[in-house]
């Protein structure tokens, strides 16, 4: 720490790119916490805002809430920003208020995981090394040091897991060591052990070892069994059903998924989880040619999303598009057309008229217009979709060929018409 003219500056890691200074007052001192961005090409939009007049502990709680919401939305850059701010605030608490070093180290590990989930592996490893160094040099208590090493191993496992299939063996080795140490220092009912089993289950799923994946998820469920209505337990139930489905027992998987969806309806406390679970159930039912049941599941999901997130949420659009597909399968072309027109209207408002979301919807509209033999409208929709996809052809070449084939088929029909 440096003191100059009554101003206290925290000694934080050397910044490579300066993001934003944050100032808050505590007592008669003003503390400047410089939040840094490591090795990122473009500065991030500042989205993690908290009232900086609050005590650091209160700010940490608010940032935890924001990070959880942003993670659910898949905005891992913003999650990392929240975690950076928490690291800085923990430094304040350690150096000014004598808080234990352990919480500051765990904040660094949370930042490691956020970087890994955002695919910033160099930064993740840099901060992991810093956390491991802090454990070995700043923590004198042997038991506390061992507990923190468990957290370091779990964070390292997250990095390997996010790096992909080529690192799964490294991830399993880290997590096996973490599992052994967790049992030694925390006992066999600790939530860390449940998390380790969940991660090992995800690896087993990706390696197509479905019985092993199911076993890991069930072991994790057992640890969370005291709170069967809690989000962790419910998500694990859904992962078990997924493992069963991928293992080939489709009917049993559908039964389990339906049971979870029914219980979520009763509890009514996890609307986003309910919506996602209903969509997955609909997907499985649709593949079994049970379009009427799939439609009911999707309508349930749509109702939950609209009530909790609003009809203009991206998830609501995706569900509405799937509802249109089920109407098509059931032969109700008019309802399918009505759904897709609604989706197109909202997609233009939310994503812009040249967005890929609009292009996908236009392509679907072209197909439905063909089904009802309105070839002029079908051609118009296909041409609009084609223009959008041709602007950025990355990952769109197969779609472009498909649209061109559809336009060719419409032209052939028109030439052959009397």
C-alpha cells in the first residue's frame, strides 16, 4: 500500500488496460480501487454497477447477485468484471479492516472461473497462479491452507473443463485430488464435493460415458437431498434425466423430465429453470412424434417466460418459433404462420431488421408460405432472408444453399404452372 498526501492507494496487480476508477468513502479516507482488464483487446461495457457509498461488504453482496444473474444470461465478460471488483474490495477489507486473507483468495479463484468460462485461459491461469502463491505464502494455518488448496484444485478443474476435450483427463485428475482432500478437510457431505461430482458428470456426458455421468449426478444429488426444492438439486435431477436420455432410455428420461417440470410448477420459485426444462421436454417429445404433448410443454414454457421475463425476451422468441414448428407438425399452417409473423415483428424490434434472428424467422416463414402455396410471399421471405445471410456468410453457407434451393424449387413450380 502507498500513502501520499493523506490518500491511500491499494497495491493491486499491475494493470495492462485501465478500465474505470471506483471511489468510495469510508470514515475520513478515500480509497481508489482501480479495476483492471488483463489481456483483453477491447474494453468491456461497464455493467456491474453498485452504490459505492455502501460498505465494501454490502457491495460484495450486491456484486454476487449481479454476477449470478449475468452468468445465467451467459454474459461471462460482465461476470468477470464483477469478480474483478470483488477482488479489489476484498483487498480493501484485508488491508484496512483486517479481514481474513482466505476470502480474498477465494475471490481471486472466483475470478479465475469467470475468466475460464469466458474462454480467457491465459488470464485464468495467471490469476490461478497468484491465488496458489497467496495460499502458500500468506496463510499460516495448516488446515486453512489445505482447505484453500481444495478451492484452487476445483478452480483449476474448471479451467481444464472449459478448455475442452483435450484437457478432460487433466480436469479429472484435478477433481479427483480435490475430491479426496475435500473429504479429508470438510467431510463427505460438503457442497464442494457435490460440485466436483457435477463437473465430473459433465465430463462423462461429453465423453459419452452416460452411466458414469448419471452416477456422478446422483452422488451430487445425495449431498443436496436436504433441500429437494433447491435449485442445485433440481438442476441435478435434470442432468440425470439428460444422462438417461443420451444413454438411450428415452421413455424413462421423458418420465423423469416430466416429473421435474410438474414439481417446478407446484413450487413456482424457479421460473427460468422451469421454462428451460419444459423446452427440453418438448424437444424430446417432438423427436418421438408426440407434437401435441410437445406443444403443451412449449406453451407452458412461453407462459412462464412472458410472465417473468417479458414477451420481448430472446428466450420468448425462441420458444414462439418452436411453437410454430409444432403447429406445422400438427398440420395447423395458419397458426404456424401467425406465430412466425409475431416472432418476426418482435425480432425486428429487439435485434434489428438485418439480424440473423430475423433472417431465420423469414426462412421459416418462406417454408410455411410454400406449404399453403402462397409462392409469391414465400419467394419474398426467402429473398429477404438470403440478403441478410449473405451479409455475413460465416457459418451460413449451408443455410444459403438451402434457401437458394428453395428459391429454385419455387421458380420451377411457377414455370410448370398452367
